[in-house]
C-alpha cells in the first residue's frame, strides 16, 4: 500500500475526485490544483 501514498499526491487524488466528484469534492480539487 506504499504506492497509494505516493500516488495520493496527484494520481490517486485525480482518480478519487473523478469518482467522488458527485459528492461535491470541488473544494478539495482546488487545494490540490494549487499544489
């Protein structure tokens, strides 16, 4: 599960946001977008 931590900085986040986009996770997207 170490790969998840590494991808959690961008790839996993994109995947999660893609699926959680319906849960209104827009604020989270902006935070990662600035990073």
